[in-house]
């Protein structure tokens, strides 16, 4: 989570919402990819930290199946990012702050444990939640 929080802070440099994501090997902890939100920077609505990190991890590993990886993210993934996580067959997601307005890994939706979907994801929430929430709160208070 420390690396994901570093990535989140990096998003502030280009006025993006401070969310960071890391993809690592579950067995060894080796970091495969780390990214932060780049929607404002790239003008791309899909440039969420999770999607960018999953893309980079797939490219680095040479496969779309990330079934030996864990996704660590500072904010609970939205439906798009949760869907991308399922599509990549990531077996575990660790996130910091819950997102009651758009969270799709337990708050608003439960993509990770929905039996109607073709893949299940173990979800560990609340890791580094206070620091992640503080970054987000600070960012949005400056916008208002």
C-alpha cells in the first residue's frame, strides 16, 4: 500500500484525483506495475490507476491472465476497474478507502463475490484507509 499511496500523490502533480494502484506477484511481492490516475493528463476517461496498472502488468508478463497477482489500490475500485480486474483473473484485491458512491468491491456493488459473474476475487479492505481518505479529502476540498 505504501507504493500505491506514493502513486496517488504523483497524480496530484497533474491535477488528477489522487488514486494509486500496484500489481504485484502474490507469492513474492515483486512489483510488476504501478500507476496513478491520468484522466486529466491524458484526456482519457478510462485512465484510472487500476486499468493502467493492469495493462502494464499484462504487457510486462506477456499475458492477460494475471491469476498470480494481487491488485493493491488506494480507493475501492469502481465498476469499470472491478470489471477489468475480473477480466484479468486477478484473484485478490487490497484497497484502502471504501467508496460508498461508486465502490464495486463491497460498498455499492460486490463484483468480487457475485456468484453470477465468472470469477471470484478475495477482497481485503481498509489497508491504509485513513491516509488514502485524507489524500482524497484534501484534493476535493481544494476543488471546492
